[in-house]
C-alpha cells in the first residue's frame, strides 16, 4: 500500500542509494557496449564552493539531458569533478587562518601553506559533490576528477610544454591587470568595471624654455604622474601644434618629458593634452611604444609608492628640495599618496582646478579592490592561431551554439583576442614547469630532470663548463637540486579547465574512454563563461585532439529573484537551493527551474512557483494512489494498441502526443516546452479529465471495460513516470517501485482540483496553458519491451526505456473525447465569465447539431451534465434570446440564462472592466515609450511593467470574447 503522502525528505536518500547500488549512472555498462555514446562534462564547481541557484539550474538541465538519453538506450557518461579555483580557494584558506588567529601564508611558507590548502580541499570537496547528489545529479561518480589530481596535472604540464615548443607560449614584460590585494596578475575577464564618483585634476606642466608657459593635462590618478614620460596631443589640435617636439617639465619631479603628437589624444576630452605613463596605463603603454618613451614603474606589488632606490625613477633627475619631498612619499599607499601629491601640486601652483567626475574604475572581481595596470614579466599564450581554428570550427557547423545568437559573442571575442596571460602570482595551482639557470636562461620541460639535462647541455655549448663537469654536477643530487630555480608562479585556473573535456578522459594516454566519449555530445553552461571556458576548451581541444570538444553548446540564462533583480548578498535576495530542497524536495525545485528555462530569457524564480510544483508532485502521487485503490495494475498480455473503449483509446493517443512533445522539447533544448507539455498532459489531460471520466467505469460493475480501463490507467501511469523522470527523478523512481503490484481499495477523497471550473493550474510552467488536448502524434519506434507483464518491476526507472508509442493515436477517439472535453470547458468558462451561481443547474441547447454531435451528447449525457452542472441537454433549431452561445469544433451550443443572470448588467460590468484595462495599458505604454524612464529605471522594473501590460492585454482579450458571447445572446433569433 502506498503511503498517503509523498515526503521527499524520507525518500530522496533512499532512492539515491538505490541508484548507487544498481550502478545506474555508470558509463560503459556491459549491456550498452554497442550503444551510441552520449557524453557531457560538468562545469566543475569550485572545490570549496557551495551549491547556489546557478549550479542548481545548470546541473538540472544537464541531468535532464543525461537521464533522457540514458533512457533512450545510449551509453551515457556525465563526467563529474571539481576545480581547484586558484584565487578563490587561496582566499578561503587565508581567511580561515586569519579567523583562527594563525600566521599568514608568507610567514608560514609555501610548503606549509599548501598543506593547509590540500586539507581544506579534502574537507570541502565532499560538500559540493554531496549537494549535487542531493539535487539528483546522475553523474558517474566513480569517475570524479579534480583539476589538480595526478592525471590532470600531468596533462597540464604536457600541454604547457608542447605549446612552448610550438612557439605559442612565451615570457614577456607587459602591462597586466594587477590585483594589489592578492598580488597577482588577473585577466581582463576577472576585472569588474565599477562606476565611481571621483575627481578630475587639471595639472599644469611647465613648458621647457618658455617661462610662464604651461600645458595642462587632466587625470583621475595624479599619483601615477610620478611615472610620466611624455605628454600627448592630437596632431590636428591647433592649440598645441607649436608645442609638438618640445619638452615639458614634470611638476614636483623635474623630469624632462617630450610633447608628442598622437591620435590617442582626444581634443574634445579634458584639456586635449594627455599625460603618458607607459608603466601604469594600457593605452599609454601603446603610445609609449609608438614614440619610444620609457616606462617608469613607481608602484610596488602592494600598490604603494616605490621611489627610494628606483633607478628608473631617479634616472636623469637633479636632487633638490622638491625631489626630496617627493622621495619622502616612498612606501605610501596609493590613495594616501594621491592626497599628498595633490596638496603638493596645489602648494606649488601646479593645480589649475578640480572637477567632480563620474567614471568607471576596474576592480578585481574576487578582491573587490581597484586593480593597477602593472609592468611585470609574465607567461603568455599566443592564442590568435588557436582562435582562428576555433572560429572556423563553429562557422563550419562542427560545434553549434543554442541559442544561435551566442555565436556572435563567441566570434567577437575570438576575432579580437589578445595574448592570454596565464601566469598568476599565487601558491595554489599548477606550478609553471619552467626552471631558471644561474645565467637567467629559462628551460621549459615536463620534469626538473629534463630541464636540468637541457640546462647542462647548454652550459657545455656556451663553454660555461666541460662535459665532465656537467656529468659530475648531474650525478651529485645536492648540487643538481640547487642548480636550477623553478618559476614560483602558477597557471591561471582556466588553463587546466580548458583541458577538461579530454584530460578527464585520460589524455595524454590513449585510453578507451577518450576514444569512445571524445568529442563529447553537449556542453551546458552560462553565458558569462563563454570567454573564460568555452572558447578556451575549443582552442585547446582542437589543437591537441584535432577535433572539437563538444557538438552542442547550450547557453542558459541567469536565475533572478521573482522581480527580475539579480541575486546578490548586498540586496539580501539570494535564494538558497538547499533550503528549497529541504522545504519542498529536489523534484519541485528541478521542475520549476526546467519549466522556466526558456531559451534566451532569464528565470524569475519565486518560492511560490516551487511550492506550486510540490503540489504538482502531490497531484501525481494522489493519482497513483487513486489507481492503486481502484486496482489499476499491469495486466498480463496488455496491448495498448488493441484497446476497445473510446476513452482508453483517447488517453493512449494523448499519451503518445505528450511523449512526442516532451521528446522534441528536450532534443531541441527547449526545456520549458518539454516540462510544459509534461505538466499539461499529467495535470490536465490525465488527472483532471481522464481519471474523472474513468471514475464511473472504475467504480462501476466488473467487466471487460473495467479491466481494460484499469490496465490502461496503469500503463499510462508508467509512461508518466518515464516522461517526468528526467525532471522529477526521486518522485518517479519511488512511484515506479511502489506501483509494481496491484492492491485493491477505494479512493477515499477527490483528486486535487476535482470539480473546478477549469483553467490553468496555479503554478503551471511559464507559457503553459492547461489545454484539453494537444495536436500531433508520435513517430517514434515501437517500445522494444512493451508494458505487458509489468514493465515497472525492472531494477530502476533510471535504466528503463523511454516511451515509444507509435500507432496509438486514434483520430476517431480524439474527435469524440476532444469534443466532450472542450464542450465542458467552454461551458465552465462561460459560467465563470457571466457570474452564473456555482450551484445553479442550467440547460444546454445544441443548435442544429450534426448526427455525430447528437450521438456524442447522448453517449456522454450523464458525464457532461455532471461535470458542467447542467439540468438537461436538448436540441433546438436556434439559440434563444438571453443565452450565451458557444462554438465547439464547429458545433453551436447555447446556455439560456434568462432569469439566471442579468445579461445587460453583465455587459455593463465587463465594459467597465475593459475600459479600465485599456486605461492601464495606455499608461504602461506611455511609460515604455519614455526614453528617460527606460534609461533610469532598473531592468527588473521595466520587465515588471511589460509583464503587467501582457497580463492586462490577456485579460482584455478574455473580456472581449465574453462580451461577444453575451452580445450575441441578446439579439433576437431570426
């Protein structure tokens, strides 16, 4: 006997253990050796992370695909794992050490600190992986990888060394985005532009040889002026034409700096003259290269002034009181130095004016502090040749983006790509496999022994030592260990992540898994890492595997709060998926996310929707209990293609249509449409209509019709379990196990929603309507293991075959039951729209019905009257006055309302509501046409206005339909 209610908390752990015991998610099962492979690599979450709503959406969609393809008989590999997440993980550990009042990492030393990080990894990894299991992720957990495990580390070294040998990795001194808090380079993609209310300082630079003459520059960062090596003006700017080729004297410092003509200077911005600081500004760096200007770095890695002992800064300067005052600024924080320098400029009469200035300031996305352009030696990948091939692969259709519009973003970035800085000044990560000899020569190799051999060979070639000396050094472990110094930097986290599709399969070894599952079938990810991850996997996969890493890239949108605002801690609107799972179960959350995952549209998540889909799970559970209590069980030899009863032929046809709609939705990555089709079929067609229509048979006399209906109910329930399994795996797996044997009994209470006037479910998937029937049919191959004999007695539903119901659509049955369902629905709608009292029994007139309609009305007379609350169904030649007319599939029916409803009053009421709606729509249209409103209002506010307009427009259409019916009923019949 099934439990009275479905309690997710009591079921989910048990179901998960059942899947584990059955090995349901293992790739390469012997029974699927000849099956088509289907592979997805999980976007590896940070090893110290916790499940957030983005993870929940991303992994729900991946799981829908994997469970669906597994049920379609494919050999599915969903590759799990975690990412070492360099900066994020190092930050977590440093914070923990600080909270525990322990020494900082630099005092602790690299080896001891890394031991702490590995300890953190071991403690944290099981947390995020366990949370993914709670969500129901059907990964092959036996294959879980970590981006710094032994195999993946070997792959990273192999790739770095090979790219270096190919001439694609090199070391160069360039400007980088420098994060002073973490004291490391970060990529452009890790920089967040934040609007800041700052100031624009106008500073007068004396012109050499022209007493009392100045050229004024404007800057937002006066502290960097100490590193100025030039002033640029536009070649066509008449104001400065005579100054080009002359020199300015750098205030406070006294450095002679040339005035150059360069188109980078914009005559319309500021003063039209720009200070050039090549070591502290990306644009200035390029201007400096064009004009041969020096690069003077005046900052330390901590973003403090670095002046004392700075040869580049001091070169050519004459010591004096002004320079001594500047040198006293040494080691000041950049922002304190800014205040002091501005005060000094003002004191010496160099500060012309100060203006308020709102501008964008780059910040580190992890540290939250302003980054500094910083001149330093780093390792770079020349990605342009790799990018060209990655672009060509997508243009040729080897990989496609869904939705297709994301291809433009991908192309735009790759076609304008810059060298990739891959070195990071961190301790946690893959240490760069490069070693330095005493003379500064660098050797890139897969091991220190290999690097040492190369270094010693070069030393012999350079006559720095003899062959015998080289051999002696190599054979002395102590001397050999101290000869080379390894580069202390580590690789950008995304370097190892870029190898994920093939490194997780065993590369560089030629493993059976690599041969079978590469290229993978699909990648599901967010738009925000197309640059970080997708493009880099494409480039590296093509270069090392000579094939794209995945065939499809599905880009999902963001999960926002119910008002459309982006979730953030500062706003206090973060929704914790684990809390929702605790309250409503994983299935309710999963179905909510999938049902709202429309292509190209962000999800507005409300807790009420999740609660509504928990009610959907309850609805399904109650339907299964109703079936069990009415002895609906698998009948030996049952053939769904041989049923006799019209009602059963109809529901089997509707099941086939639902299978086709859900299948096509998942195949096309239209998850919301697939979930919506399943929801409409289960809630509306099966629960609200079929079971309601079947009650008289199930609760009537025994006989062939009852037996067939019982078997049909059981069969359709099995198909529902299969259809919903990719979305709601725990509920459906429990039902699959619970309904394998028949138990007699009487259903004690009506199903949820029984006796309603109809209409959409309270929390139907976005865009779904509770239609009474759906067009189309299944063209799938026949199910190789038909229901007869108790299909659900198999080991687990996760390995059961996907429904294949070809040939079950019966047009005659659909015509009859479709007419009955639509007639009842139209009557209910008309009653509701015209305020007919709920308990009133009114007659229905069929106006000049066809013979088929007469026959259907006769056969279903009792059912129609009961469900539509009718006193009688009769035939008339015309509709009487004061009636509401209905048209159902070409047949005309009328509801006489004289004496029941005041039609004129109803028309007046609806007219008044229509006028109010029209006014509301006009007001919203005026707002949306106001450019100032669109520019100033938050995105979620604009979206809310659009949604209000859509809702008002939909209601207005319903009112107009109702008015058309009422007005038609007030005309005297001819």
